């Protein structure tokens, strides 16, 4: 019986007119490779899209804010807060305060530089009466604010409170934080975020907001 894929020759011209089994196998192998490559690329695109979707669903966005009035208690109260405007929780890793060209790792040092009156003798011990909350390593859920410092005017020196009320506009807070997926970010101006490999970069892990 004649092989279906043997080479046929035109008797008049002597040219081959059929196809060999080897050629057919080669064509089928090339087609299989192309199909596999297309399938792999489609899977890659799908995985990349899923990864971006998960990242978007867990992305935190930290914003720094401050005010001088508590509308609930109806009192003059300077407060500092971080608001997570993103959808995922944020883990605060480190903070750095900038004021008049200098940087500070604690608010106590910032108070001394900006706002505490210069006293002498027995009056030289300035003390800031404030309600504070630990900030570093705290978790701020998505769409949630965290007030970490509250300073009542009635409980503090008038000169200090008024100075702080004026100078708070000149300070910025650089915050390094991470998402629950371990992706980390630094923000210094609200709405401007830089992704980094890890926290802290040049900020100390031991930084705490306390008095």
C-alpha cells in the first residue's frame, strides 16, 4: 500500500509535488510552539492584571494634617493627625519632621526649636501638656484618620501655644509606611507618594511620637 505522505514526483517535470511526514511533523511542532507561546503570554497578562488589581485594593495613602480647634469639645486644641485616604491599611514605619531647614526625629525637639519660650532660672523647665499616641508601627485602616497629638491651649503656656499655632504651617512631616503586602512608600507632600524598597530609608526605626 502506498504511504500517504511519501514524496510524489511529476513524471513530466521530475518535480516533487507531495509532502513528507517529516515536514508535516515539523509544521505541527511549530504550530504547537506558537500556540503555547500565545497561551503563556495570555496567562502572564492575566496574572499581571490580577496583581495590579490586588495592589490597588490594598493601596494605602497617608496624608498629614493639623488643626487648632476641636469642634466636638468646642475648645482651642492644636492637633496633628495622619489620615489614610487609601483603601488598604498602612503600617507606619518612621517619621521625620522638617522645619526651617532642619530635621527632627521627635516632636519635643521640634517644640524646643520652634515654639517654647526661652526661660531662665527656675522657670527654665518647659513642659508641654499633650495627649499623645504611639505612631511608629501603628496600623491605620483605610479611610481612617489617626490623631496622634492633641495640645489644649488651656493646659499650656500661651506663648508656646500661640507660637506652635503659627509655626505649624512651616513644618512638614515625612512619613515612611508599608501596605499589608509589604510594599513601602514615602510621602512628604499630600498626594505625592514615592514607592521605595523598604522602610526606613534614612529615618530611625526607634522614632516615637511622645512627650
